[in-house]
């Protein structure tokens, strides 16, 4: 069972669930999920994605929480300590190290996109999209990316907000921030979905999301769904292991995972039902890629009644979603510095945040001054995304699930998960075979 509680704890189960859901409900749901659905054929992708979440995502999520709760330390120390206690080599700490490094690298470019959301919220509030056509909107986005000074200002503001929340601690920062932002996210989504229901595209959007076209299903869609299941649940980033380290014994991990997954998926589908009605009602392209949010939707907001309010609400939603994830990405790095250096909470947050901010500058410069700087054909932004999402996240997630399923005493795991013999047999099948094989399948494809 877990060791004595040695550091900060969540003040309530609901606070933990909201924080974990906030980590999961990020740009992956509002920005990435809708355009992936658009690129991958609609509902067929959604159903495969849900299956990947249930069969692979949940076992890894629960495993990371379980390890964090047992270790009650940062992911690196947690893995080293538990491995040593069970007679295994301390090199298992590499699982935690890959996760923390992954969170560090992801936040560096994630904050750049968070800055875009802030900038577009400003533009929406001031009606900058009004009356513009598709060419003008696209040109405006390209011009925005070509200005390093402006990108730097918004990236800096977004990181400052992230640092401010995390510096206030687990209960006072992470938990309080999630309790404020998650209900706000839900309310904004309800308003946007409600508007979508008044457009002529609501039925088309529902059919697009919920009527599967199995002819679209191929290996590429399967891999995209599996990869996004990792990304959206914040797996392999050290985040959920760090969050688990603040958990007490009273939280049922499987029930918490079920709640987080349901809320995360609901947010993602609602985002689709908020975005696609506007896309279809205005004759726009649902498979517009990343530009769906920053080109396609601004075009709609600039040319519909109430577009000023709707656009402002949408980009506020995007900003909140980015922040709930960014604070979780910073947390494992801060926890590591706080426990392994003389720095206190505020000092650790500032040092970690500024270092990540500096790397983010290299990422944002890849859109302009350093656009010709390539590594294996990828600019800095794309390289950070590629290395983390394709390799580091699956590797850390695989390490966590393999350690829990094969290296821990299974009687202890069964008691901690509060499962009967039938439920634990299903858990064992998923944790020992289904989830690891799914992750290895992703590795094989990437290699």
C-alpha cells in the first residue's frame, strides 16, 4: 500500500477529479480532437478512439495514479523507491524521468499554442474577424505566425498565467484553478452547443460525429485514435503520476478513472457539436486540419449574427482548456525540483517555468526566423511534438503499465483497486496484454 502521506494532498476527491479532468480536457479536446475527427472520417474515428480509451487508456491511467499514490513523491523518486522496495533495479526510475522530461518538452510548444488562443480571444473581442473572407483570415493567421515579437508576447503571457497558478500549490493553485475553470468550460460549451442547435448544420454535425462510415477505417485512423487516447488523458507525461502522489487511500482509482474518462470524452464530443454545426452551416471544410480553429472558425464568427460574442466565448473556452492542461504539465517538473533541490514551491515553479518559457522561444521562432532550421526535416516545433507524442509518451506509459502488471505483487494491486476475482481477471488481461500490445503497436508503426 501507499507510504505515509509526506507532502501536499488534494483537499477532496472532487478537487482531484476536476484537476485530472482539467489536465485531460485541454487543446487535445477543443483544438485537436475536432480536426482529427474531420481528417479521419467522422464517427468511425470516434468509436475507435473510445475503444482505445477504454482498453488501453484507462489501465495506464490507473497504473500511473497507483504508482504515484504508493510513492508519494515526484515520478522519478516514486519509480526508484517502489522498484527498490520490490527488489527491482532502480533503473525503473527512467520511466518517471521520461515522463517528466516529456511534460517539460510538451509545455514548451503547448504554451505557444496557448498564446495563440489568448491572441485570438483578443481579436474576437475587438471584432477583428468581422467581414473578412477566407483569404483574408488565412493571411491574417500567416502574418501573425510571421511576427516573432507578437508570438513571444503571447507565449510569455500564457506561461506567466501558468506559473502563477502552479506557484500557489496543490490545493490553493491546481485544485482551486480547476474548480473555477472546469465549470466555466462546461458552461461555455453548453452555450456554444445551444447555438449550434439553432443553425442549419446541427443535424449534419450529429450525423458526422455519430453515424460511422466504416469504409473510412484503416490502419492510419486506428493509430491516430490510439495516439490521441494517450495525448488526451495526459498519459506518459509524469502528470498523472504526480497527481497520484497527492492522493490519499480513500479515493477509488477505478471509479475516479471512469469519471475522468466520461467527463473528458463528453467535453470532446461537445466541442465537436459546438464546432461542426458552425462549419457545416457555413459550407466550410470539416477536414481543415489545425487551421480549423484558427482559420475556419474565425471566418464563420466574422460573418454570422452574434459572431462577436460567440467568437469571444469560443476562444475563452480554448484558453481555459489550454490553461487547465498547462498547469498539469508544469506540476511534475515543479514537484521534482521542490523535492530534489533547496528550492521552495515558488522558487521551483519560477525556475521550471522560465526554463520551459525559454525553450518555447525556439519553438515559436520555427514559424518565422528559424523556419529554415531543420532536424531530420522537422522544425523545432514539429520536432518537439514528434519526439514526445510518437516516442516518449508511449514509452513512459508502457513502462508504468508493465511495472504495475508484472513487477508489483498482484495481491496488493487487487486490494488497492478494490476488485473481486472476476474484475481483477479482466484488469489482468487488459494490463498485462491488451494495453502493452496496443502501445507496442504504436511503437512499431513509428519506427
